[in-house]
C-alpha cells in the first residue's frame, strides 16, 4: 500500500515538475525581447544613479565626441550632444529649444526605455525654428500651456532625451554650437508655470551591477504604460519571470535567464556584422512594435539611442573589397572613392574599433570625414584614404586614421532620400586595400 501511494505521488508530481522546465528557445526569446530594456537600464544606472546626476537636467558633451568618450558605443562625431533623462511620473516636463542659425542641423530626440523613439523634432521638419515641447505620460490629465508648441505622450515614465547640434571641427563653429547648447532647457510643468510641484514619485531602483536582466526589465515595465503596450510580448514569456514589478524568481527562472542571455547574445552578435538596413533596428513603436526582436536588438548593440531611418540612415562597412575584415594591422591601408548620397541634411563616415565599438585614439584626433570636411574632385567623386600612418598628414583632409587592429566604418546619412530609406539606393562605399 505504501509503495503504491509513493508511486502515485511521484506520478502526480512528475507532470508539474516537467511543466516547470523552461525551454531554451523560450528563454532566449524572452531575453531578446528584454535586451534593449536591460541595456537602457544599464545606461540609465551608469549615467544617473551611479554618478548621482539628477533627472530632468541636461548632461552636455561640449566638444565633438572622440576616443575619450566611452559611455556608449558608436556615438557620432558630427554633433555636440545634450543628454539626460526626463521623469514624467509626477508631472509633464517641457524641453525648450532656441531658434538656430540657418543651415545648422539640430534635433531633439527622445526614446523610451524599450528603445523606441518618441520624438524627432529638428531642422529636418522645423528648419531653424525652436520651440517649447512638452512630454507627458499617457495617463496624465491637465491643461496644456498655450505657449507649448507640441505635446508628446510617452509609454515609459523615464525617458532618454538627446539633443544634437551640428558642429564642424573648427574652434569658431564649435563655440557657436556651444552657445546654442547653453540655451536648451528642461523644466517640469510646475517650474515652467512657477507653481508648487506635486509630490515626487519615489522608486526603489535596482542595482544594475547586482541583479539579472529580469529584475531590470521588470522594474522598467513598472514605470508607465509599457506593460500595456507590450502585452502581446509579455503574455508569451510570463513563465520565464518577465512580469511588471516582479522581483522574486524561481531557481528554474534564474537558470533559464542565464541560458537565455547566453543564447540571445550569441544570436545578436552573429547578426550584427551582416545587418545593413537600419529600418529594422531603429524606429518608433508604430514602426517596430511587433517586428523581429533580433535586428531590433542589433540596433541597441551597435548604436544605442540611434536615430530612425526617416531622420538618419546608417550604412556599415565591416569588410574591405577583398572580402577580409577591415584592419589597420601590419600597415594595411585602404582607399574609398564615391559620389555623395542624396540627403537633405549632411553625411559622414566614422571609424570605430571592433573590440569595443568606440573611436580609437590617433595622433590627429580625427575620427570622421564627410561633406563638411571633404571636397569632391572635378568629376564629383569624394576620396578618403584609410591609414594608421598619419604622421605629418594633418593638412591632408582626405586622410581618415584607422587603428592597428580590426575596425568598422559607419556612414550616417542625415535626411536620406526615400530611395535610400527603402534600401533601393546607395550601398556602403567600398574600402579598397592599397597594394
């Protein structure tokens, strides 16, 4: 009888034991869904909580980014950067942008913690005209001041805000851009109106260095309406522990999280060198909400906080025309010859090291070339020489330094034509080895 009861108990328990096993492919897909949120929180933690920098305030990079800037990969070398974080949980926030001089590219971009762009406001759609732009949660109810030019409703209460102001690598032009930068402003609605603020929303922020991606993603899903926006995704992965505000996990969920991260990162890194169309990697929720997560994650992996295609297209060069990985090792050099792309704003080509996806140090402190630094020949072609031997070549505008190790090229096309956006025109110009 006892033997029968024990056997019956084992049989009764067996199905639930097997049911608790999370398949590797589900664990991987859950990680791929959460990857961009995980990296968004890491960046938020590093630039605010760890450094004790307040929300609703700009952090300005007052010179063109170079190899000394290491906060995030593949940052451009074309513009001055204003960065910060908006907190709209208690009340809306208003970003003020001054009018600019004619012909100067600028943009105010915001992205939610799911890595979707909320706003692209700038010279492409407003010319030199600035304005007052209010960001509010989808649940906020109140009166909008008459002086506000546009209201942007957002899905996450914590918002990445970025300003970009074009600056040519000349001291006088950089100073002009810095003067404009100093006039950008972030204020809560109460500060804007000069009235008493509402009580702040208190949060228990997880330590990004001590918790898993599950905890970070679940924390962000607790901030705003992303949990509703992503309901279809989340319904697939509840068994993995992905759930808004959840902080306790089973041993099986933690095991699966580790496996999912290993498999997911492997898939992201495998796709990264081959992805050529940024439209599947960077965009708005309307564009990419239900899209394949791996290309979307590559957008975060290669160009976190990058612009959508309508604002900027990206072309990536990983290999030379000889089929080999681009590298400046052993004195290898390359030449590029190409005609300008069809863009309404401007274009540039920047060099990044493969190992850390950052700009590499060189004696010229030169990291990009473009239509503001190059002059076409009589037939309309632009020429670039990629070399690590730059001594005495500072006066040659066609020289673009490369590191003595594997690197890749990123071409940015600001205000690209419809044909370029559709992938029907302008492949990445070839880099031809010098024999």
